[in-house]
C-alpha cells in the first residue's frame, strides 16, 4: 500500500530543512563535507552554522559520481569502490550513488553495506532514508524484508535519533527525491521498536505517525497492542486502540482478540465483552478464538445465559469449541449452582469426542457439594478414580471440605489418607479442614493426632493452632490450651493476635482474670497490638466475674490506645452492667453510646430487660420493652421469653400467659425455651392442668420438649403426689430420646420413696448408676431420708458408707435424718454416735438437730451421754 503525501500545513513544515540530526549509531555527529566549493552548503564544515540543510540542495536523482556506478547485480564488481578515496566518501556522494541505483535496489543495498564498512565514514540517517525508499520502491518482497531488517538493526542500538526524527526524515527524503511514500516503511519502523522492546519509543512513533496522517498497518498496530498487553500496560493499549478508531481504522479480528485478552488481564470482563459487541455491530467476521475469549469474559461476570448462547452459536457455525472453552462454561455453571446445564454441556463435550478433564470433574464435584449432594460428588470421584482423569490437589480439597461441611469427617479423613497414598502432599488447607471437622464432631483426640502429623510434615501454621485454640477456649480447657501454646512456640510458630485472643478467652471462661491479664501484658511485650476483640474479651471476662470497675478500666485503656469500640464492645458493657445488677446504669450507658453512633439491637435491649427482671423490677423491664418498640425495633422471641420468665418467677403467671398471647398475635412463634419457662411457671404454681395443656400445644406445633421441660413436668406431678403421671412423663422422655439427668432421677426417686415404693426407687437408682450419672449430696439425702422413714436403717448406713468411700462429706440435714431415724427405731446409742461423728467432722448442729436429740432423750428416758435417768 502506497500513500503520496498531499500539501498541508503539516507537510509544509516537514519540508523545511533539518539541522544536524543524530545518526543511527553512537559515533559523534558531523556535518556533511561536500566536494563542490560552488555549493551553497560549503559552510557545512562549521557545525554552528544554522543555515545548513540535511539534504544537499543540488542533489537530484540524476546526479551521481563520475565513472557511473554499476547498475545490475551481475556487475557488482564494477560498483564504485567506497574505499578508494576517503575524502571523496561524503554523505553527498553516498546519497548520490544510492539515487543512481534507484532502479537496482539490490546493488544499492550492497553499496550501502560496503560504505558502512569504510573506516572513518559516519553513518547517515539521510542515506538510510534514501536507501529505505529505494528498497520499498521495488516489487521484490525480499527488498522489503531488507528494509525491515535495516530498521530493526538500527532501532536495536542504545543511541540514535528519536522516532519522530526518523519519521520526518523519511517524509522529507520522499518529497525531495520524488519517491512514492510507502506507508509500509512506517509500519516497519513501528515494528522495529516493538521488536527491540523499546515500548516507549514505539508509542511515540505510533502517535507521531497519526499526527502526520500516516496510518500504520493493522498488523503493526496489533503487534504494538500485544506488546503493551504483555507488559500490563492496559490503559496505554486502550489509548492506542482509541486513537486508531478516531482515524477510522478499528482493526480486524486479531485486534479484537488482543484487546479482549488485555481487558481480561486487567480483570475487566465487561469491557472485553464490549469490544466483542462493537466488532459484531461493525459486521466484522470473528473467529473461534474471539468467541472463546468472549465466553471466558461473560463467565467471569457471570452471564451464564450469554455464555451458553455463544457456545451454541459456535456449534451452529459448525465449530467444535475447544476443550478449554467447554471447561470454562461448565466450571462457571457448576460454581453458580446451575448443575443441570453443567451436566448437559459435559455430555455435549463428550459427544464431540473430547474427554472430561480434571478441572471439569472437580468443578462438578464442587457444584454437587455446594448443593449438599455429597453422595453424587463422591460417586463422580469414584468414577474418575477408575476411568480417569487423575484427581489433583484441588479435587481432594473440594471433597474434603464438602465432607467436613456435611459432618462426614471420617470420610474426609479417608480422602486425606488416600491423597497421601497417591503421592499428593496435603496442604495446610486440607489439614485445617479435617481438624475443624474433628473438632465439630467433638473428636478432640483425633484432631490433635492430625496436628502432630501436620507438624511432622511441616505444614502446620498459626491458623492450624488457632483453630484448636478457639475450640479449647470455648470448652474452657485451659490446661490443654497452655500445652498447645508450648507446642506451638517449640515448633517456631509465632503466635498471632488471634492466638493471644483465644488464650485470653480461655482464662476468662474460667474466671481467672489475673492470668488473662497476664497473657494480655505478654502480648503487649511482644510488640503485638491488641484489637477490639482483645479488649472486648477482657471486658466481658471482668463483668462475668462481677468486677465492673476493672472492666471499665480496660475499656478506658482501649479508648486511650485509640482503638474504636465496636458494637460488640458496647453490647458487652450493657449486658455486663445488667448482669451485675446495675440495669439503670446500663440504660444510661446505652443512651451515651447511641449519641456516639451506636445502633442498639435486640441483644442490647434484651440484656437490659433481663437485668431489670432479675432485680424484680417488672415496671422498668416493661418500660424498656416499650422504648424498644418506639425505637422501631420489634421485640423478638428472646424478648418475650425473658419477660415471660420474669413474670413467672415473680409469680405473675397470668401476665406471662398474656405476654405469650401477644407474642403469637404479632406473628412470632414461641420456641422451646418460651414454652419451657411458662410450663415451669404453671408447674411451680401446681397448676398441672394448664402446664399439660401447654405441653400438648408444644407437641402440636412440631416442637420437641427438652430435658428442662420434662423435669419441670415431672417435678410438678411429684409435688402433687401424682407419681403415676410423673413416671409416665419419664417414659415419654425416654421414648423421645431425651437423656435423663441427675435432677430427673432425684425427683422420681424422692417421690417413689415418699410413697414407700422402695423397690421401684431402687431400680431407678440402679438405672441412673448404669448411665454413669454420679449421685450428689441431694440424691444421697433423698435416699437416706426415704430409707430411714421406712425403717431401713442398715441400708441407710450403707449409703453413708458409700458417701465416705467417695470422699463426700454428709451435711447437717443428712445427719439429722439419720439421727431421727435411729431415735425412731429406738437405737439411741447409734443416734448419739452419729451426733458425735457430726461434731468430729466440724459440722455445727442446727435447731432441728437439738429438737431431735431432746425428743429422743425424753422418749428414751436417757441422758445425752447415754446414762439412765430413771
């Protein structure tokens, strides 16, 4: 493609003479030395003469050396020798000779090469421009390649003229010597800068060409765009593209492809899609690579409908999409929950003769796991284990995570073991996932065994330890947490802020605030900065221990360190004040926190309401309840449950029932706890009819009674001496799979012994022991009292001996029961012995003890020391 410059202001400027321009080498620049003293440029020997022109005025295409240089390739030996006379080897002579070889570009190139070898000859940009025009004027493609090589060679050096100077010299030489201006030479110039990795020069060259209305070829622009994209110069690539569009050259399908890839590299899939849409709107014929790229882009947005539609377009054009294209769409569909389409595309891909790869298999497994269909994920895993492809680390990570999330930690560990057996080294992510699964399943021993294995493999990191610290702290296992801390430090794992927070929490849980603060101080000493959670945990710990003063000291320290309290912190303070019996102060703090931007939540108001109820201040609790509603926050189930519980404890059961009705009218469904507190209130009021009615209602709404509710019902029936109903409730409790506790058995056994049903009571006691439930002082007192009341003094003595074997000291009530029993049976000596034993154990007799002794003395006619008074 040739382009002849037309006259324009820009072109007129370009036609002016250039001063001494730089040459294409690192040699010093010298002015031209002309052989004709008649030339107006004779002053060129003076480098300070501003009147000189780069191109001699008198040189024409007809001017050449005397002796006429050879014109054909076959007569190369007759070319004028550039080495014969150094003084005559001027820029004028070289340019003159090149012009004389205008129609023989091969000889011109050879002559130029010979000239360059001459010692003392300074390379000339002007001569090079003339040669380039000579080569580009040839119809021989080899000459064009020589032109490109010349430009590439000259552009690869460190020194030389700027791209703008080269452009202007090319334009001027074409005008001076009547060459057709071939735009390809400018494209070659642009290519040379790109190939030489001079990207800034390439951009300058591109802009310079457009400013002079010279449009480089689309191929050259594509090379530049590709180079910019590879260097992550995405914005610069967009500018180049936009400049081309302004000049009416929007590029071809390669341009579209390059720009789309650049956008994807910049994580802007919507812009990549925009280039595709523009290209289609212009009617540009796009190829499979462009379609594959836009599919990748829309999958990242994601727009799965468009991705599947574009894939269908490819099939309609009889294209078989690449495996990578299918993989992209299938993975996107699986990731976003469209498993039906993902599986359809997988089948379509297989029908096209392509095999499922590990990425597709893993993506489908992840899709199944996300939908909770772990069985299908594992079945697919078994299939690829038989038929291929071979699962990789990501495959195992997906399945292990899926298993632990669904409570299948044993299967997760099986996969973990199989992974190692296949020579795939588990990552710390795999280890942490399985450890979390074991902890969730309360398999503490297995979790710590896996930790030791991870330490041995060198993959355990601070996150691994932190998962275990978190679990131990919540379980209040301080000694185990301390041992784990020592293990972490000995393995050169540096504790993080989270590690310290968990240790502080562990000590706070057991109310060892001195040790908790000691860990906090150690954290400061190590240069770690506590965060809002650190301070909040400490504040909560002090409040739970009842030390509000220390809690506020920590809060002040937190503010002094310019650590902003969070809503979590504010709620801890309000809840803490309410817990220590200072709900009025909690309300004052709430108002101040609100002024600082704190937005109260249900937890906030519920804490204050509960605080007032525990103080028996029903009116204040109701006042906060109304304020909560006025603030736009509707009371929730917990709010109503607290109020119902408070009303029941203050023996306002009718008001509690009214609150339950209000709760239902507002569309809130009472939970088990709400039913439980109201049932317990009726049971304590001995209104078992109302209690049983609520118990039946609880079952009708689909809730399952818990142990607290069953115990309340059993106690209620027992106090009414309705042991038949109490035992029936116990039977229902067992049938529902609700485990009985010590309170359950104590209540039932006490009731049965009270009715003299020793055998049934004994059976329940044996049942309790078989379940590993250990009797406490209350249970022993119940047993001894029941046996003594029935004259079973020997059995009562055995119970006392059992207590002694367990190092459990009887209380005064228990001794009173035994002493009274022996007096009743006339065993006065044993009664007094028990009295002395009680004193020896440091127990102080109460009024009941002395009443029993006096009554026994009067009835037995003996003194307290056993002597007769008759």
